[in-house]
C-alpha cells in the first residue's frame, strides 16, 4: 500500500473533523426538520410571522437540525436577500440589554441607533424593525430570531425581550420568526401569562427513538466511511456554497467552519479498502453486540460521536485500521463503572466491611446501619476465618472512616443525628449489590474465603 502512513494521517484528520464539525448533516427526524424548514422559508419569502419552540434532551441534535436547515436555505438567493438571522444564547446574553445590543449589531443598525434615547424596550425594538423596511414601506426584511437555551431567557426581568418579540410576531407589525431551542420540556410553564398569551404554542419535539438500533448501525457506517469521488460530487451538488457576505455575522457561530469534504483528497484505492473494512465490521456479530449495549446505555447521537472520536484517536502506525478488538475495548471502557474500579483498589479489610454492610442490607432491606452493627457482623465472620482474625477495633474503625471518605457509605443527616458518637451514627450504603460483586471478582490476590463470603447466603 503506497504512502500508507500519510493516507492514514489524512483519514484520521478527516474523520476527526467530520465527527466534531459536521453540523450541517442531520440524521433522522425528517418530519420535524421539514417543519422548521417550512417555518423559516415562509417567514423569509412570504413575510409570515411565526413563533415556535424546538424541545428535546441535550445531545439529541436540536442545534444541528437548525444549522442544517440554515445551510440549505442560506444558499438560496431569495432567502438570504430577504432575511436576517439574529442568534441569541441564554448563556451569553444574560439580560435583555445585552441581548438587544447584540441583536442591533447583528442587524447592522449600530449607526442608526447611535445617540438615540428610547423610552422603553418596545420602542427600541420597534425602531430596529422599522429600519429594516424598504423605501416603499410595504416590504420589510424578515428577521429570524434563534434563541438558544430559551429557558434562561425566561428568567430575565419581566421577560421583556420575549414579550416584545412574541408581541411583534403575533400582531404582524413586521415579519419575524422567533424560534426557541431548549432542553426543558416544561418551558411553557416558565412563561408569564402575558407572554404565554402571545406565543403561538407551536412546539416541535425531538424525542429519542426506542427502537432505532438499525439507524445507529447506519450512523456508525456513515460517520466512519470515507466519501468516494461520486459522493463528493453529490455533496457539492446538494450543498451549494453560502455567500461570504452572509457569514459576516460573528455572533452566528453555528455557521462557522462548517465541514467540507471537498477540502480532502484521498486516493480512491485507499478509500475503497477502508470502506470495505468498515462494512466487515458492521456485519460482525461482536461489533453489533457492543454497539447494541452502547445504544441501550445512551440513544443520543452527540455522545456516540464522542465515543467514535475516541476510537479514531487510537489509530496510529501500529494500529492502522479499526478492528473488532478496538471496538470491544471501547465498549468495555464505556460500560466501566468508576465506583467498581475504586472499590476493587481498596484494602482487604475495607472490602470485608463492604461485604458485611451488604449482608446487613440484604437482611434488613437496606435499613440504615452504624459502625457497631457492622463490626459485630464482621467479627462474627472473622472469628471463623483463618486470615482475618485478631484485627483490632481502632484499625477497623479507621477502615470504616475511609469508606466514608470514598463515599461508599454516607451518614444520615437530620435532627439530632449529628450529636451521636461516630461509632453509633447511622449510615446508608451508596453501592449496589452488583457493583460489590463486580469489585470482588476483579480484585487480585483476594483470599478465597472472602469471595465465598460475598457469594454465600446471609451470614
């Protein structure tokens, strides 16, 4: 294979950039994407005023969906000539004054506003929208307000920004579209009554699919395969270049540094060989098992991309391709439990105390316990043990205190409990029985009698 190292470097760079910056490609949710597309297109081309909320858990792709729609629409001359996009983020624009100042800058109206004094927020916004009207005062540029982290705008004083935006959209004073993105499904309840009455109550939900594993397999292949020359030409035809003047908005970070496969040139022979390897992986039962387990843990695409990024990051001269073993190792790291690792690294005495706590919890249905109860149970077993006899009480107490520091057990808080001596203070177990069993199985050089004690019936 000629020039294999440089081809591998280029492939690794290509896949990393695609996994991190490909915000214009959106997978699934076609009906919801079409609703957003039609909403923005009608605002720009027909002057309709609309308001809507895009709701869904973090990482499901709300911002990616809006970005993909904007990339498609902004390549049309009729859209970018007739509309302005104003991007506001609740994490950045923490009050209405900052938000309005940013909106003014994004609408290129700083000169028009300079030196003017406005009596209210509504007057200021009305003046900005008036400035966008054409000379005949019948046509006006449409303004699309994208409000990311919409729920944070609800905490602004009197919700003045939201009230005025929704009021303009409802009364059709000027063609604007207000699109809010948030992970809070109950965000409507955060709106004041006067704001809620002016909102259109159009809500678009992006919810995880319960049985989308086949789509996850397709996503795995599409994200890790390299594009052929034919696919690059197809991409160029379906993704027209956005005019440079549209990208002058520094606040609109969504459209910054978009992924473009045309910037990479990979030999067709290498592409064919790489894609054949990915196809073999997709047909492997071992790989499908790992991906199925990962899908059952988390169905969202965002975290899955980060896992694939970690997989690609492991490629080097010694590991020149993604293998079944590397995917299995990724699955093991993904499913690993930090508490189990921490517990497996504890001392033999500490693991014995945890086992005693486990047996106590099984007998008394996870009732609280104190050190004396656990010491009694441990001593009863230690007297019959050949390796754990003769351990002094202060040593056991020190081990119990260490379990508390590691947060395997936690003291109960509440009236009068803090005044009790530490030996009699009630605690609760913060581990599951499965975690304890896994830690015991992973511990090396653990005496057999301790393993048997953990697996035995109640003692």
